[in-house]
């Protein structure tokens, strides 16, 4: 079993929909949680960075961490075709410096 | 603008040939990383360096080598010993701290193919 599980998709939604992307993990030492967006043939771009449990909002994006359930989510409101990309979750444990553990990524397609 | 520059964008390797991928950053980050990305497998760590003149093997270091002679630069050599080198290679950097985990920032990758 992988440390971080992420549904690979593809997830196809109509423009304007609310998108929910999720990751589950098994290592209770993970304390720092990130979401990256990766367009085709490009490097991952950091979208959200959160510490421990709770919510963080940035524009149309909301990151949610539930450490008791070992579950993190990224919500995208009013989704746009430009949001079509692969979304990667990543985590750092409190005893691993800056070493990231990645999920496999979810491919999102937002149709006009 | 501050960022990470990877070159070339596309690279072709012949049988038995070593090739070197360039990674330069001007973010003043101490730590740098190399990942390999294959379809459906996410990112796998090849090598990382927390400080100049020091580097550590990641999960899939066999067939690869690195150097870290300057803070700004972390080149990756794909040697002929790497039998399946076709992949998308990503370089990243981060602030190196012992405390709070810091996110990594990525370049735009080099796509390596076999001729």
C-alpha cells in the first residue's frame, strides 16, 4: 500500500462546477500538506500549503486537512477550462526535513 | 524573475551514451532535488542535496549521478547504466530548515527519450 493514495481520474466536470480532489494517507507523522497543479509538459506549481489540520482559502481554492481521518481535500469553486491539469498532493512529516511524499496525481478536465 | 531553469527542454540519448541535464536556480535555496516522472507513477526521488558539496541518494539513484559544486546548480547525469531512461525529469529546490517543513518549487522539466 502506498503512503499517499490519490484517485488518478480523469475527473471530468462542466465549467462552473465545484471540484473536490482528495488524498488519503497512512503516516500519522505527516504535518505539512501541499497541493500542486501540473499542466501538460510543465513542472508542478505550488497552489496551497497548510500546516496540521484545518482549512485554508485562496481565491477559488480551499484546502482542507483532517488529520484524525488522514484525509486532505482541495476544493475548486467556479471551475474554469484553465483549471484542466493534473493535481498532485504532497506531504512532509515532522521528522523528514523537507522530503516530500507525493500522491500519484488526479487528472482534471473542465469542459466549456 | 526568481525561479528554476532546466535545460534542455527535450533531450535524446543514444545507446551507451551519458547525458547531462542542467538545473539552475536563483532563489537562494540551499536544498535541491531531482525527480523522475513516469505516466501513472507520480514523482520518484533520484538524488537530493541539502548543501553545497554534499548530496544523498533518493529512492531510484541507480544509473544516475549528480554534483553540487555551486549553490545555484545541481546537474544530473543519466549514465549508460540506466537501462530505461525515457521519462520526464524534474528539478526542484527549497529552503533547507531543520524545523518547519518547506515546500519545494519546481522547474519546467526535461523530457529525455532514447534514439
